[in-house]
């Protein structure tokens, strides 16, 4: 059978079309609205909450949040990385294929025809792009909100209480955001895999978030010993090592290795499974 005149697989489902489609969806606008509003909500909470009387001597990250814009941004990331950002990434990546199946449009896309690998690749690229934007926008907005509310001061390190010049910490903050992106790859890949297995977007998102929560619970079981280091959530907060006087790359390298390895395996399984899937919806 010959292809229709003008048909080229590489021209099907352009990225710009998928980007616009996903941007116009209500859940995208609501999620970004929440992520951009959260830092300002936290600022209001600190402004109207009872003020600490310890003169900044407390070494908890929450008590140091008002010391500077950078401290506030670190606090905002610490309270959102383990759940809110997980939900955001799972939503964007878990809604890729399952939503099309739920709308009964998946088989029509494949009949267009869009090659299965290209369909998955285009949707995954767009989903990862929106996930990256979500992970980046929250700490950046927190840095802006914290600087306006609490000033551009040197950062005070939790636990040790040491002070690092803000000008030295700012480049490291880019490393922090980069590591946060890498650590969320497991969530993205897991949600993407589940999305190819179900026609329920909520099920794909909930499945990924649920397994992440299970990993977090197992992480607290000390009887597992060094086996916990292979859990995807174990190194989730290793980015704090970038904000110490002597930056330690050890935890971040291990965490990035675990995250990338799991993500690559899960994405490969998703592609392999979808190639053989009998699409009826």
C-alpha cells in the first residue's frame, strides 16, 4: 500500500499543536495559577503569623524563611517538592495518552496515521516541557516574592547557622532548580507509563502519586538499611547540599543517577508496551 500524496510521518502532530492544545486546557491554567500564587500565600502567612522572638537563631528552615529572599525560596521549594510539584508533574505526564483514550480520540490519532512512537514522543516532550516549567516557576516566583517581602540578604544555612553571601548562593540556586527537575523525572516517567496502561487520566495521576507516597513511607523504614538509597524518594532533598558553605555533590550525583536510571527504564517500558497495545478507544 502506498502512502497518500504529501504524507510524511515526521510532519504529523507538530509540537506547536500539542503545546497549544495542552496550554488551553483548564487544568494547565489552574495548576500554574496555583504554583505562581503559592509563594505569595506563604508571604502573607509569614507576615500575619506570630513573629519569631529568637533573633534568627533558630536553625530550622521554616524559621529562617524570613531572613532573606533566598532563604524564603529554599523554604518554598522544601515544602512543595515532596507533594505539590509531584502532583503537578504527575498531572502533566499522566494525562498524555490516557486523556486521548478517555476522549475516544486515541484511535483516530493513530488512524491519521500518526506513528505510535512519534505520538508518544511528541506528547512526552510537551509533557516534560510543562513539567519543567512547573518545577522552575515555583522557586523563581518564591525568590521574587521573598526578595520583595524580606529583602535581598545573605542566606543563613539551616542546621549550622552559617551565613553565605547572596551573590555566591545565586548560581547555586540554579543547581538546586536543576536537581529538582532531575529528581522529578521518576514521577514523570511513572505517570507516563501508567498513562499508556489506562484510559483514566485520574488513575494515571493517582497511580504515580500513590507509588511516590509508598516510596516515601518505605524510606522511613530504617530496617531496610542501605537498600533505601535505591528508592527514588531517598535523595529527593539532596539539593540542600548545594546551599552549604562547602557544596557537596555526592548526594546529588547519586540521586540524579537513581532518578535518570528509573526514568529511562520506565519510559522504555512505556514505548515497548504501547507499540503492542490493541487500541480500542
